[in-house]
């Protein structure tokens, strides 16, 4: 018997039939004696329907009322799932975020959880009932409804698991786990049985959108065992674990993440003076553009080449911001490229293995792939290449690091 | 400057455009300095959509979860109306029943209001904000969401008006007031400037479905001035007043109510023994059938004729129930008629005027309308006639009692 928190996203509860399928799955866990808390999102499409209604009455809907509006989406799902469970003779009770209560700060539309009162849930679990909790929402100390922002249902699930000291937090989604890389690009991509929180964070922030980053951070911080599973097929999924000791058996890298939606901008021949980085990135940041990789090379002549990447959608805006600041920079040449892709090797094993980067560069060189930017962290090596080489490069790296082979 | 509680039903907030129209109306009250609390229902169609979803997962959805589900309907409306008000630069804040808080007992789907906390509303009104409150819903003492039952938004409005000691509770609907009778039957039917609570109760229970009976009772009990107005056109509507003294200027009757959806059953020649009424009505009541009018005539031979009316939908069921009890009644003849209509004259003026009943009978006789049942109360005279005479009878009575003439 275990205490399990399960989270089902919008697609998993998108129709009455799917809600019934979720109820049947929960019932199986109850049958084998587990205590279950279920966190659900709004039925797919519902949140967008509500946002459209809001846009019909206000071009910039006030955040407090927006939270009152969109929080109804999950409230509908909790009621329906509780009904479906009771139809299967499984005792169940639904709770809105405010009823649990999930206490947050008052930052409407992106509130942070401050405190969870687990008394009602404890009473239900002790009485053999399933608790069905609305994800994504909470209540501030004045009783206002808040939301945690899109995807916040994962965070709710992890927070409840932490508060209840659950044995496992299971995130049901439309994929059956975390893969060594995108199976659509590499057909020998393999589901990982486990991955560390740190690796998952790097994978998630690089476009493996299985889990919301915040929920992974949260799970790592509170030491909640997290498992990603498919709500449409059976299987063990991928367990996300704490990297409490260096496992010598662990492969050097766990996965390859990549993203196509970046663009790079190079400021060429700016004066190599203190503060030049701020002078370049200040205007970009002022334009509310997030910068990802940053690389600076000092040339021989006292000038510097400064390159950074931004989201492809911000490419034009970033170039415009720099153009306006050009005079202050001594009118350097500003060049850009939005046909780039970023590829990252991720693995905590890197810490104890030298040579990951050089093997990566060697592999890419052997395929004739030119690297235009490099950035490294403790558990990640990222390179920027021309977008046209993306698939070729990912497949070559996947094979070179033997990711298609099961871990020893 | 007055404190006004306004209630808008589902049709009045059925689309984004109508919600904007409500916001504009509320804004006009704010402009002239009134403090306004608005109670809204779910957008028309929304409650039925939610009920259908519930029926998809459970053939008899548990009441607690049904309340969680359907209460989202009003929650959507309060958010949208608050946004629409703010778009017009009118300060506004939305509240669910639980947030206000409207404390009820725990009878899900037909809860009764026990207590209202007016502190949040007072603070908003003092700060110049409009409070937009979800109708029809509340919260029990354990924090469970409850609903007051269909049409409960009227009750919410009256209860808030009582708690806030509002100057007026305005119920906006799709008719512009209470009429002397149905204008579709009598084209000279006239809107009443005022009507007493007692009269309104008799009119409402007889099929003039302008207001929910419970809200009228509530308003009478707490002495809340209630006004029925149209949300689609301007006008003073009808004020529902306390009948604190007999007004000699008041016309004898205020209106004519009628209903077609009744049927009558006669038990002919049952033994005139003590307990015969119970023996006849017991089986009917056991079958969960509500009985409306009851008339008993004692014949000369120690047998009695006993007639009662039921809703037309219960006609067959009531006859069946009696048939099963027939032996105990001495196998009397049981005859029925479901082609009947009930017509009632309603007016507190009857109390001080004799002869209303006889004038009514005379008028009907002059038109050749046969009366088959009569029942009277202090402010009402009801007759049952063949359904085919309904329009003729109502028009004749409307003219005979000069209801088409404005009150003196």
C-alpha cells in the first residue's frame, strides 16, 4: 500500500469517455490498496474557450477576474471525475484549490504556492476516499482565487505530494516516458527508466516538454519521487530521481535535447572595454527579450566579437533594439542568423567522465557539421549548428554515445 | 444615493454582448451615485451543458459533485461581468457564493441560506466598487459548495439585499413587470405599478413565473422592497410591497392568474365515514403526487363525492394509485378529466370587499362557462372550468373587474 498523487492533463480528461478511463485507472490503484490523490487539469479546449469569452468583454482582462474565470475549467473536471469514480463505487470527493486549501501569494495568473493544508485530504484518505483536486489553482490569504499559470497542474501535483509525503507523484501525459531524444528524429531513441532531476531540468528547458520546469524544480527541492507515464497505455514510464551519489554504472550522458526555435545575433568588432556586455545586452533586456546562450571572443586588435541567442520570434525585435544602441557601441557590425538549431548532451555522468565535449565535437566534425557556438555547464554541453544539420547531428550523437543501448 | 441589489438572469447575461449591456446599465446607476451589488445567473444554456456532461459519467450524479459542477456556471458570469465593468472604468470585484460568504445548510442542490457575511461587500461598496456575486450558490460550514436549486439566484439577491439592508432589490428579467394577467391571452392586460407580496405569491404559484416563490417569501419576511424590471427595455417595472394597511383606494382584485396544466379526479359515492379523505389522498400522496385543490360534497344518501386536482403529468399515476386502493374505499366510481383549467382572481382588496366571488360566478355564467370546482382563500378565488373556456373566461373577468383601467 502506497500513497500516490496522480496528475492527469487536459488531453487525458478531454472527453467524458477519457474521464471514465481515468476513473477506471484510479479504481485499479484503489483495488490494490493504494491511497490516491488525483490532480486534474481543465478538459482540453476549455481554458481557451474561457479566454475567448474574456477577450470578448475586455481587450486586457484584469488578472484577478481572469483567475476567477479560468479556474472554473478544472472545477468542472474535478466534479466529473468524482462522479465517474463514485459510479465505479470508489468513494471520492472533489476539492477546488481554495477548498483544499492551497494557499498562494497574490500574484494573479502566476501565483506561487506558500502553504498546503492537508487535513481534509488526510481525513478522506483515512476514510478510504480518493481526493480529486483541481490543479493550477489556489487561494490567497484574502480568499481571492489565484492560478499558478499554464501547466501549473504539474506543480499542484508535486506540491500535494510533498505536503502529503507521498510515495510517488505520477504525471500522466500523452507520452510514455522521457526518451534519450525525440523519437521522431532518431528512431532508435529509447525510453529512460530513470533520469535525475537535474538532467530532467536541462532536458525540459531545452524543449522536451514532458514536464513543466517549475514542477521538476519543486520535486527536486522537496525530494518527491516523480514518474512520467502515459495515460493511454500501460508501462512503467520514467522515474525522475534524486542524484544522491555518483553511480559509476550510469552512462556518461542520459539524453540529447535540441531546439529549432532559436536565432543568434553577433556584434562584431565592438570595443573590448569593461561593461561592453551590459551595453549590448541592456537594450535587449529592456525590450523584454530573454537571452539564452552568450559567447564572447576577444580578437587580437582590442575589439571583441559578442554572440548571443534569443527565441526566433524575438529575432527582429532584438536586432532593432541593438540598432538603436549601435552608436553607443561604436557602430559595430551586427549580423544575425535565424536558421540555427541548438543541440545539447545532458547527463550527470559527465561530472565523472572527461572527454564528453571532445567526443561530441569529433563526432560532429566526422559528419562535416560546423559548430558555430559552444556553451557548457556541469551536466550539459550545448552547441549551435546550422538548422539543416539538426537531424544528422542528433542521430550521429545518439549513436556515438550509445544511447540506443540499454543502460548496464 | 441608494444601495441597490440587482439580479440578472441567464437570458440577460446569455452572450458577451448582453453582459456588456448589463455592465452599461450598472454603470449608469454608479454614475448617479448609487452603490450597487449585482447578482448573476449562469449564461443561458450553460447549466444544461454542465448537466449533460454529468449525465455522461453518472446516471444519478451525486449531489455534492453536481453542486461543484453547476456552480461553475455563475462563476464564469461573475468574472466576465466584472471584466466588462472594469472595461467601462467602473471598479468591480467578483465573488463566488463561498467567497462572500453565503453560508447555507448542507442540503446539496436545494440548500437554504443561514447566514451572510457582508464585510467584503461593505468594504467594496465603501471603496466605490461594484460587487458582482454568483447567484444560486453558497458554502456549508465545512466549506462544501452548495446550490440553492434552480432559480435560486433570485433568492440570493433578496438575501443579500436583506443582509445589506438595501434600499431596493431589482430583479431584471425578460418581462417589464407583473401584469394583471397574461398579455398573450388578454391584450388589454396592464402592467401593475405595485403588487403586495401576498398577491405576488398567489400569482407566482399560479403560473405567473416572473419570480421564484421562495425569493418572494424571503423578501416579504425580511421586508425587502422588490422590483421586477426588464433587462431589455427601460421602465419602472412593478414594485412588490408590504401590505401594511388596507388601502381603500386599492382595486378589489389585482390580477388574474391561470394554469392549464392541471387535471381533476372525482371519487363518486364513497362512504361518508370519518377518515375517508385520508383513505383517498393517502395512496395519492404515497405515490409522491402533489394535490392542489380539494373539494368534498356530501350527498343525501350517506355517500360522498370527493374531487381533487393534480398536475396533468400525474393524472394517470394518480388514477392508478386510487384504483389499487379502490377495494378499501368500497369500490366507488372514479372519474377524471384532464381537459381542465384553473382561473384565480387574486387581490388583497378582497378582504374589505364582499361579493368578489359572486361577481365572478355571475360573469362566467353570463358567458355560459360552467364552473366545476370552487376554492377560496382570504385573497383569492379559484375556479376550475373546461379548458376550452379558458381564454373566454379570463377575458370576461379581466373586463368585469376593470383590470384594464389604471388604478385610481
